[in-house]
C-alpha cells in the first residue's frame, strides 16, 4: 500500500515538501454527474432556467474553483495552473456529466484542482436548478486520468475519452 504522505511519523498532518522535485508537465482529468428529473435536464438544455445559462455559469465556477483549491483543501499546494477547462455532456434522460481538465508545469500535480472544479461545477448546477428540482443528486466524482510526475500516469479503467 502507498505511504500516507500528508502525515508525519507521529501521525500529525503536514504539507508535503516538494521543493526538491523536478518541474514536469502535468494534467489531471476528473468527472462527476448531477442526476435530476428529466424535465430539469430539458430546461437546462433549452436554456430556459430562470437563473440563466446554467452550464455557462457552472463552467466559470469550476474554473474559478480550480484556481482556489489551496484555499479550500488544507494540504494542497498553491500551483501555477497553466490551463483549466470544464465541459458538460447531457446523458438522457436525467443526467449532466461534468469533466474538468487542469494543467500545470510544476513540482506537484493538479488532481485536487480537477476534482474541486468538478465538485463546484456540480454544486453550481444544483444551486441554479434547485427551485425546480430539490431532489438532484451529485454523484460519482472521480479522478479519470493524471499524467506527469514521479508517480507516473494513472488512467481509470473503463473510462472513455471525451477528446
């Protein structure tokens, strides 16, 4: 089993030292879903939600969240993000799938930034649609792929690429 790097020998939380690591090109892709009533999905798809462009606002919220990750996740390092994208797919009859892709060149990866982007995009969809569907469920937030760094690449089995 892998070592728990965010704890010292005495079990106390710590921020991992990355100063001696080499800068490498890194990318992380995360996904999640918001399950809803089919009628809610239709309103989003048609652009008829009272609060406005649901996916446009959720995209901006996700990108902003990626940039703010070290302020939200205690042991996350401040990272110079070189790119962030948030995209959506409609899964009929009742689901919006979210994908965040975050890139950097640095000493540590951007997995937490991609996961945070998906989480906040999902919460934004919920916020903008809750007036018509309080029963929405945010689910299956996961890391799909990460590249770069000492630990190498990770690709989740069974995930198709969106590219």
